[in-house]
C-alpha cells in the first residue's frame, strides 16, 4: 500500500468513525452512565467488533453475507433485536447523575461493557457489507493482502478509538452537568429511543442499498 493510498484511507476513516450510528450511541450511553474512564470500556468492545468484522471480510465470510439472503437476514434481525434490547435497558436505567469520582454503580462490569460494544458492531451486517464495499478501493491486488488488511484495520481502529472517545467524553462531561433526576431520566429515555431507532433502521436495511 502506497503512502498516498494510506493517507486517502486515513482521511476517509475519520468520516467513517465520526458518522453517527449504533456505536456512537452506545459510547455516549456508557459515558452518561459510568463517566469517561469507565464508559470507555465500551469503545474497546466496539474496536474488538471492528477487528472481528475485518476478519470476516478477510476470510471471505463477508461475501456470504453479501450474497446469501438468509444469512444476511438472520444477522440483520439479531442485530436489530439487540439494539432494541439495549434501548429497553436504557429506558430502565435509573435517574442518577454521573459521578465519575465516586464508586462505580452496582451494575458496572468491564466484561459486560466490552461485550456490549463488541456485539453492537458484530451483529451489524451493514457494517460488514460497508467494509466489503470500501476496503477493496484501497487494496493493491498485486501486493500481499494480509499486511494491507492489518494496516487498514489498524487505521480504522485508531480513528474509532478517538471518535468514540470523543462521544464518550461528550456524554460524561456535558450531560453529567444535568443534576435533576427528571433531566437524567429524559436523557436516558432519549438514548433508549435512539437505540430503538437504530435497531429499526437496521431492520429496514437492504444489502443492495
């Protein structure tokens, strides 16, 4: 991969990473609930999900999702259902404001946040199909493919770490200023609605879109 090609992908990666979507919603919800330091574990899960998606594309399983209606539909509905489930959980979150310096909430578990972030990306076939459409544009077929995949995956993971960190920080630093339980409850329900909306949008996504 030439430097010019990498720079072009690096620039595209920032737009990809900062595009609002289920990942950004998940990052902000975690920032609101747990603060930046604890909520950032969700971002690590999102990155793990991206790596898994890249592996799927690299070994050719992404082609199955792109050509098999059944496989695509099953994963799509699993992803949509999971996002709606996260929305329901967010609706039920208590109205306590973020207190970063205090002891973590009773429901805080690093493993759960990482798994949640990972599942948000892995169960999103739209992301896999999107990678299949974008990645080949920056691949040199005459050069060894594994290293090019590693470079592209590392680049996107880096920009996503920064972008999701910004979303998490926005939620933890700005939304935590809301001290009224009524305001916190409204924000939680707003994020819950966003999760449900993201699930609904995913359910209507077509692999030909």
